[in-house]
């Protein structure tokens, strides 16, 4: 770690600065970036999540975002510097993932920015589910990520929608939730609900 800091990329709930602030403190410089040859999808079932049951009553709305290697795909995220203390806190929060090092690129220019750290779950992990009948995203996680993405810019938010899949890795999240877009922008209600 140069100067005891590394570059971390947030691609899910870490896109929302309030959510990141729940884990690490201090002012941050954020850079919108792209990671190539990875797909973002909601296929991770954390043990500590409690189902929403907003669209279904079968306790399957409980999935977290993940990324997996996928040739020809890409996703957008926010990069920021993390020191050793930040990494300890982030590693605890992202306990279902391993930290990997990958190249990243500037969102606006496409310029190579060097290497960064991302959190991805091992492909053989027991908590991965690839069936949308058995796993949908936790409502809070979609709201946090989408609101965070659209705060950066309209173009960044649209790329988030165009590169985020459900557990099957084929169905775009935005296509599944197209009738619920207004509710997916209601950050205040979701923050209040999950802080109880």
C-alpha cells in the first residue's frame, strides 16, 4: 500500500455516500470509474439480511450486489482512497467478499487509472444463488445504489441501470423493476425504515 492507502471501488450500496459513511469516516475524493470484464449482479444471499417482501411474500427479496468476471461486460463505480483502518472496517462490512485487484478506467474519458481493489464473492461460495425465483435484491440495496449513482450524474445513473443484473446474470434489474422506479428513488423512507 503506497502511503498506507489503496484505491477501493464501491459498486453497490457504497455508491451512496451516506452508506459509505456508516463504515468509514472523513472527507473523501470520489472518482467515477469503469471496471471492464466484470458483471454486476444481485446474486449474493447474506446471512444477516432480513427480507423486504415488497413485491413477493416468500422472503426472497434479500439479495446483495456482487460482481463476477465476465468477458465483454463492464460496470461503473466510485473509487476512493482507503487507509489501513478504513480497510479493516470495509473488510468487516464486506465479509462475504474477497478483495481483488483489477484495472479501472475514468468514467468520462476512458483513461486507464491503474489498479484498484474491488470486493467480489468467490464463484464457489455457498451464499451465491443464480435463480431469480429464489433471490431478488433487497429493496434498500437497490435504492442506495441507484440514488447514489444518479447523484453523480444522469449518464452515470443510466449506466448503473444498464449494467446491473438480477441473480440469473441475464435479466437487467431495471427491466424487472420498471413499474417501481418512483419508489426506488425514495431514499428518505428507506433510510428511516432501516435505521429502526
